[in-house]
């Protein structure tokens, strides 16, 4: 049986200290609301409201002005998909993270919500018991609140505080302002080899970014070569993500399958929970190999795994891009591609949901260009077509 504190969190309201990240939880399960509220409080953030449906969440918005809303999809009266646009209209810049169980329907809805303005999604365990025992769900939830809440607090001009109620430490003497270290761009690749594969690595914020990049490259150009994508996602979500990309581009798109040959004009998405690798060479057909090995960079699928295989098989005959995402997955793979002579592009910080993965590649001096999301498609189209980017 759950402890009483899990079911009855501290009364929400105007209890946020200046600079403290403010969170509103909307979920029809009292158990989930209580547990999540407790976790958020223990992490040093402020729960300014809990709501059993979207209508109550909307009523709380004006009183509490949260930085982050954790929004369940399935709720009575007003569900998450109906509440999302209304919440964003009332508070532009609000960071909304969708929560749903791992079903095909909910994966489809979550991805549509990202297109409508949600910043991310969280896959919930299927049962209340699963929620109470899942350390991974708790860690991911707190990580997203810290990331997105901190971003919103900074935009409000308030430095987020990490721990509520902690004694204030003496302010250190201000350090002299330092200009950020300049980022060196990689010299443009001059390979005369036509590209044989287009590679994308992405994570947080990636579903929307990947779709926009592919759309701006255009189906006519993408038909020249296979497109391989590693997007950090759980199982079920990756299959639905591939369907969305297929609908958006008009090209065949699906999760990569074991021993499937790489064909021009097809989009292959690494399946959630498995590394997507490549095998072939020495005159043999290049095919996909799925790997259940340990996570790389805490990720499975991992961008590094695919990129390193592509570098070994295709050498300079690759074009690749690292898009928005947390962490540094893709940096080692990008290094392998660059050393083989292939160009690597990275999304810029201003248009990234999180400048972790592309920032790591950029700071390592591996990017031939660092571009806003809207400019990546045309630049990649030029590279795939054999024109100077």
C-alpha cells in the first residue's frame, strides 16, 4: 500500500519561491498525481497545482502560471489533446510534456501533440504499480522538469533554484565575464564520391525537427539514396514515428528490419530498444543488422553505433546531420564519418530544443556547418545532390 504522502502531496498553490521551477500536474489518476507531486517536491521544484482533467488544469493556469505542465493524454471532460492548444494559447512559451502509456494509439497522439507545440513526451508504465516501481520513469520525469522548467525560468529572467527551502549560500564574488570559446567549423568535404547514405541522429525535440528537415530536402532528392534515422524513442513510438515520416514525405518509411537491404528512396528508423547496425562490404549487399547489445551513451538505439558502421562501410559516401537532443550521442560516430571524409552538419543552439547532441559535435570541431533548423534542409539537399553546401 502506498504511503499517505504519496496520495496526499503538499497543498499546491502560491508556494513557489522566487526562481523555483513551477510545475502543474494534470492526470486523472490520483495515485500518479500524488507520486509525481512527491517526486517533484523531493527534487526541489514547486508543485503549484494538480488537476484530474484538462478543464481543471486550465482553471489553474491564471492563478499559478506554471513553467511546466505534465499533461496526461487520457482524462475525462477535457483530455490532453484538447487541453494542449488551450494551455499554450493562455501561456505562450509554456513547456508542456505529454504523458501516455506505451500503446500505438497513444504514441500516435503524442507525436501529433509535438507538432501542436508540446516540447516532449513521457512513456508511462501501464499500471499504477508500474509507476510506483519504475525508477527510469521517475528519473526521466525529473530530468525533463529540470530541463524545460529551467529554460522557461531563464526566459522569465529568473535564475532557477535547484532546491526549495535550502538555506541561501553566500553569493560568490562575480567572475569576469568570458566570451564563449569560438567553435571551429570543419573544412568542407571535397569528396567526388556520390553519397550512398543519408544519416540523421536526434533525441529530445527530434520528431518535429526530423520531419521538417526531410520535408525541406524534398522527396525527389531523398529518392537518390537510403535515409537512416536514429531517434531516441521507446518501442512502439519508433514504428509510429516512421509512419508519420512516410505520410509527411510520401516515401516508404518503417522501422529497420534484420537483414533488410538498403534501397534508395526508403526511410529506415532504428527500432526502439535495439541498435540499428549495418553489414556488408567487399562486394556484398549492404543490409541492416539489429543488435540487442548494451546501451551506448545510455541509449539503445544509439546514434554512434549506426554512424560508426556507416563510416566503415561507406567512407566518404555519406551525408549526415545531428539534430536537437540531450547528451552527446553521435559525437564519436560523427568523428568516424569525418575521418572517413564525409560531411557532418549540426543544428544550431537557437533552434534546438536541447543543444546537447549537436552542441557536442559542434564543440568537438566536427561540424562542416552549424545551421538553424530551417536552413538545414536546403544545405543537406545540396550535399546529397553533389553541390557545394
